[in-house]
């Protein structure tokens, strides 16, 4: 019996679908669903009487995330999504007219629009041009200008799956005196992420992809090193040190990342995130990474056998959970054809994007290729 077969029962979508689309919105494991349902039932029956208990679990999940990212709990705030986390950083820094932000192009909008929105403050954007999704330190050198203040990248390109060298980029930022911001949504849960080792100052991670959690729950990391540089634009009752004091107003903000949590939290989402991380820990994060690499190797070989053009880098250090290729024929028609046969993939910029997770197996890969072959033979 395959080691991961026992985990398929946690994902009932496997009963009727081949789901290869975890770079989009992932199925939530049943353990996480039950955790949320139990909380909601408790609220339905007793209201907020167990609030202190909920906050204990929120802090337990924060500790889980800290272990996942090899950082301190006080460096982590829960947010609604990646965009909210990156926007908190963008609006929380003090900018001067003429400052420049370096960003790869093309880039997912969550890591573009928060910086473009700074135009009213006189902040400019400079693009690092990707080639087949890839970019390297030498490309940063070419794009660097004297007023460059910050580099913001996606750790994994949402379209091609290119995995950038965060340690090399972090070293570049240290040498050039730049702040380093990362959208880790397409990494965390499938690839190791150590922001301190990579010199990352700010990191935002959405939970609804590789972390197998509900939409509306994300993580914002603010390093101790850069904590003093960023001030929350949005604050509320939970932002202050004495958050339970509702009558003697004392506007002293929390000294760490928790000041970026302004008010009532998405507790059901955080509960589910904790359950999903516990499941990944149980499976073994190294094993999860190896499993996804194994499945993508099967997909790569099958695509090569069919002479499909693989766009994703096949360099071991640049690979991720995402594998993209150009099909023979209309990609949108293929997407629809596969969906009608309960095989779920994505199309991005004319490419078919595959993104399996650890509970997928070789049968899923075989069924995907069965659908691809039937489409080709029509």
C-alpha cells in the first residue's frame, strides 16, 4: 500500500474527480472541515462564551505557522488574504517621492497592485523581465536604479511554476541595502520556506492553495529586523497592548506583528488552517515535497512521450508544485473537455497548468493522460 493512500480519505473529492489544480483553490481536508463545523456549532449553541478558548487555539495555530516558517510567533499576523498582507506592508512603510520598487514582470496582481497603488506617493515600479517565467540576480542588477528601495517577488511564478532562488535574492538585497518582500502563496505547503535564512523582511502567504485551507485566511510575516520600519495603516481594538481594556483608552500599539490584526478574526478559517498544517506535519513535509516532485516527474515523462512543449523549468532547483505546458489544440477547449470528465486543471496565458498535491497518485496521472489522449484523438 502506498504511504499516502491513507490520506486520500481526507479528500472526498478523490471519489469523483482527478483534482490537479492546487495552485488555484484547493479542496479542504475533512479534518479541517470538521474543526470548522464544530466551532460554528459551538457558536450556534452558545454564542461567544468560549472566546478565550478560541484565542488559545488561534495562538496554537500561530505557533504551528512559526514552526513551519522557522520564525517567532510574534513575527506573524493573520490576514484575510495575500493581497491584504502585501498591502499592509506597502501602505505601512514610509516612502519618499522617487522611491522605486522592483517587481518581476509578468507577475500575479496580488504582488503588483499594492505597489502600483503607491503612485500617489511618488513611488515608481521597475520591471524585472522574466524569460519563460524565469529571472535571476543578474536581471536584478540590470534593473537596479539608485532610488530602488524594495524588491518584491513571488517565490513561485503562478503561471510557469518557476521557483526563484530566495537566498540569492536575499543576498542581493543585503548587498544593495534593499528591503525584501515575498509572496509565498505558491510555495508554503509544498516547498520549504525559511524567511530568516533567505533574508526576507516581509512575507505574505494565502492559505487556500498548498496549505489546503479556506479562502479568507492568510499569514503575514514581518521580520524583527524590519518591524520598526512598518506602521499599520488600519488599526483597531486588537492592535493595542491592552486589547481587553474597553473603557480606559490606551493607544499603545503591540510591539510586534500582532498590531496588524485590528479586530475580530476569521477564527473558523484559522481553526481549519491549523488542522491542515497538522495534517501536513503528520504526513511529513519532506515526504510531501518528494511526493509532489514524484507526481510531476510522471507528468513530465508523459508530456515528453507525447511531444508536448513543457514551459516550466526542469532544473531541480527551479521546480515547484506547478507544471505548465502548451497542448496540441485549443487549451480552453481542452480545459472544458477535461472538466466534463471530472479532471480539474487550469489554463494560464495559453498554457495548461498542472498542480498535484501529496494525496494525488499515479492513477490520477494516468486518468489525466487518458483524457488528454482522447482530446487529441477527436
